[in-house]
C-alpha cells in the first residue's frame, strides 16, 4: 500500500462521503431534515453536512432493530450462519481498507498510515476473532444429579445501543458490534458526531455481507439528542458506551429514569507509567513511553499520561524521553510519513492548550507546549512534556492530548501510592528488570490492564476495561460476550 500524499489527496476528491442514517437496510435522512457540519480537522474545512438524529429517528432505528430481533431472522440463525456473515463482513472491511482508512483520517485528523495499517486491519481482525468464537461458546448443564436436568443457556438481550467515541471510530464500533451481533442481538450504533463516516460505511458493508435488514442500524447526530434518546429509550435493552466519565454517568442516570437497561461503560483514564531504576534498557522504556502518550495525538483513553520515574534516574530518563518525543512531531495527516496528525476539533485543541498552560504555570516545561498551524488549521500541538507534582491539575485530570505529566518517586511504595492516586483505573505500565517487583507492583495497581516492560498492550485475546470511574464490564476476549447476553436456566424434572 505505497500511496503518496498526492495520490491520497486525489482520492479525497473522488470519495463518497457517507452522510445519512442507515436504518432497516436503507440510507435515510433525518425526519426533520436536520444536519450538522462534518469538518476535516486537518484543514478546518467543511466536508459535508451529515444527518442529525433526534428522538423520532432513534425510534425508527430501534423499531427496525426490535422487528428484526422478534422475527428471529438473525437471533435464531444458527451459530455457523452468523459466523459466516460476520466473517464476510470482516473480509469486506479488508477489501475496502483504503476507503475506510481515508474516511477515518478525514474525520479525525489521524495519520493516514495509522488508519491504513493499524485501525482498519485491526477492526477486521477483531471482528473476525469474535465471529470465529460464535460456534465455540458452549452452554452448560448444572450438576443436579439423576432425575433433574438444569440447562443454562446464553440468550441475546434484544436491542443494543452502541455509543462510540471519535478517537478510534471504526475500531470502537467493532468492539461493541462484534460481540453484540455475534450472540444474536440487533444493534443501533450511534457514532460521535465528529466521526460518522466509517460507522455508516460499516452498516452498508454489513448489508452487503448478508446481515438482515434492521439488525445493524446507524443514527448519526449530537450526543444530547441521539445519544440521550438511546439512553432513555424504553425498548433498548442495553447500552454500551465508550467516552468520557462525565457522559458515562449520564447513561447511568438514563437507565434509572427509563427501563433499567444494562449500561456498560468504558470511560476515562489517567494511566500511570512506572519507570524503576533497575530498568536496564532505559532508552527502550523512553521510546515506549513516548508511544504510550503521543500515539494518536494522545487521544487514547488508556494513554500512559502520568509518567512516574524513580528519582535517581529522572534526569537521564527525561533526556531520552525528550529525544523520542521529537519523533511524534505533528504534520499533515495525508503525508504517509506522518506519525502524528491533528487533534479532532478546534474546540478540543483549545481545551488541551488550556491544560498545557495550567501545567506550565504549576510545573516545569521540558519540551513542546506550542500550537501549530498547518494547512490553515490550528488543530496541531507539539508533543509536550511537563514535570509536575501529583496534586497538580494536569496530573489528575484526563487531557486526551499529547501531554505527558512527569513525576518522580523515591521508592516502590511511594510509586504505588502515586499511581493509585486517581479516580481512574483503566491501565498502567511498569518498567523493571526485577520479576518479583513486576508481580508485586502489578498486584498492587488498580488497573484493568497492567503492561510490564511495555506500554498499553491489548489483544482480542484479553479483556479491556477498567476499575473505579474508568467504567465497568470488559471489551474484547470471550468476556465481552457477557455484556450482550443473559443466562437462562431451564430446569426439567424427569
């Protein structure tokens, strides 16, 4: 896939930008005709006007999902049939990688190379993994003894609302839709308004793959309209949400105000990255730490944004970290050599810069801190490193940008205390050459995933999610199926 910047720019002029709902297997406009501007953050220009959903549009999508579910056309299909359809969808994602990658980059400002080689192939692989698991999920028989037969079966819930963020739009849609569809649910997918393109295209490809009409519906729009309508809907059985902790709490409220639907949340993070003095390959730790905070412009919920360094190696490590930070200097996303692109919106860039200014006022700036103007857009920010104290604002609050907060500690117990001093508990990293220390510290950290001598590891083989205000439930792995199914016991006396 050796495509030049000029070739990508030519493809932009030719590509069809999806800007409508997908309900019951058809492209649909908003009932009231409302739209919102889809803006390319890399240029600041409006690309198209996208349909803005309201309650009536969500009602239509939920009704289509419920009708499909009640018909049994998908819910009662054999595991092998569901598996074949979802594998075909994964194949179609692979076959349309360039188009999907370009749509992703145009919406989010992320480097085209990341979308092309990481995001889109990753989405297809994760979908394929869940599809392959469908006919390998066994029901249970309880050990009741002779004369009784107690069967425990996994049943789909019905209609699932999936509300996904803008940082990895296609991947997050797949993380929700793959297990939800695999066990037989209907899905109403609500993408973030900043990044609707690939969600719509995914639904189109699903129809082409043979997914029955109404099983996967997409309603685009603003969170306080379409998202809230899903959360309050009396005929939605479950909402799976990835996004901010603030909005996650709204969905918990919506559940209590409506039908007590299940709410599964993957929310914010302020993940610690602990660097101990016995880490012999400090340069590798610094390179991985730079990746852990600067990849995807720092717009990653599990970004290792709090770097805790043992005091005796702090200066050496900071020198190495600053060196590797330069590898993440932003540039135009359609340049295939770009490792970092634009932040998703001007408003978000303003918010990140506000945190940078607070951090500089309270701490010590080591590098970066400047906003850049590229292609008439000022959504670009240099990779930034600021030394702070644990109580400072940027050491406590999620920034969601390329800003590393560095702190020092004097020993293992202090490091653990600092790492756990957060309302979040999503991920953590530990760098040490002492195996016992690696296990002790991993045991003590409150985090859904602890990566040792690595940063932010994940795979469809392992669950992803957090503790505390990072949310509940788990995406990925066989555990993800638990969110979208219920256990039914059938007891027979004979």
